[in-house]
C-alpha cells in the first residue's frame, strides 16, 4: 500500500509540469490545457456530467412519535425502509433493462421530476451557475454518477452519511 501511495504522488508531480500548471502542488483548482481538472485527469472521471435520478425515500422510525419521519424533508412517504430498498433495486433493473427512465422518474421519484442535475467534478474551477459542484451534493450521488458511462444506470444505496434521503437510481445522460 505504501508503494502505491508513493507512486501516486510521483505521478501527480509528473503531471503538473507536463500540463504547464502554475498552481501549487495539491491545488484543487489546477486546470490542464484541455480545461479539465487534474483531479478528473487522474481519476479518469469527466469534469462535468448530467444525470437524471429517481429518489426513493422511506419513513424512518422515530422514538416517541407515531408514524416516524420521512427521509426526504417536506415529503410524506409511507413506505418503510425494506420496501424502499426493494423498489430501488426493482427500478435499477428496469432502468438497466432499457425502460423509459423519464417515465420511471415521473411515476416513482420522491424528488421533483424530471430530476435532472448538471454536476461539476472536484477541482473544476469554472462552474456555471446552473451546475452543482460535486461536493455540494450528497456524496453517494457523485460517487455513483461520475464513474457511469453515458447511458449507464447505477444505484446509490441509502446510508445516513453518504445518501441520507434514501436510494438514488441514477442515469448518466451526458
């Protein structure tokens, strides 16, 4: 493991002079001649993506309060966690099987349809106003969305830290 880290740092240091970057080593806003961030070039992930998603929330049990609370603020959701997970996995299969994803979003999302978001990866210095920075979204959203190929569908599973609103079935559209 130590050798891998050393090699990674060594490669990072070699990349900087090759692209003519004037930013200090480790700067997250360093840009290459192509305009993509060094982060994107090192990870192989794109600098910008557009995704469409289906959010599947659930009712969390809440001690002392009948009925619990919704995992999605401001939404009344009656399904329990197990039903939400089952639905998310079913929708993932339907999406990967080529079913009309936009129609699935309209029918099932606990977010607002059409559920399309443009996102900028870590280190992108110039982010247009209609684009969300990756670190402004829940971590699982970008962790699933950026590695997907265009047209690919993936699932961000519920996790209280990385995906606190529930499951996200995500399709990369650009």
